[in-house]
């Protein structure tokens, strides 16, 4: 179950996350050839691979339109360890594949959403 802009979507999905640790400009190689890392913040980006049941294609339409709209950001509530996390993120990419028409319902598959965090989840 995921929440986008306070709207719940209960689609089965595989959720992966990627941690970005952002460092300051003073990070880098020191004169003694060791690396110095001035870590500033941790950002967590998510990828959702969503499976849409055929009986929820109408719900998928609102999901797709929400994410495809030209918005600066969205608020997401996503799984995080044994809890959830609220992040502000932008849609880095959204893709799907038309599968076929079943009784007048257009069926879409291979739905992938890439979310890039715009605010840090942790700061140094």
C-alpha cells in the first residue's frame, strides 16, 4: 500500500530503494592521498514496479494521471524498514506497456515509477 498526495493506492508492487549520500564540495582527495568525505545528507529514492489487477484499471487511470501531471513534487508514504516513511519527491520517470483490450478495458502492464527524493531523510 502506497500513499501519494494523501491518496491511498492499494496495488501489488515491488518496491526498491536507493540511498544517495550527498557530500559537500570540500570532499575529495587530500594531500596525503587519502579521501575525505564531508557527508551532508541522505536521500532515499524509490522505484515502484506496480502490478495492476484488471478489475482496478479505472483506479490505475487516476494513479497514472496524478503521476503524469506536471507537478513540482508529490508527497509519498512508502514502506521503510518495518515502518513507513514520508518523502517529498519528484517523478523522475513513469512508464507502462499497453497489453491488450479485454472486454472494452484497456489493460496496462510493466508499470514502473521512479521517484527522486527532493528533501533529505537524514542530515549530518
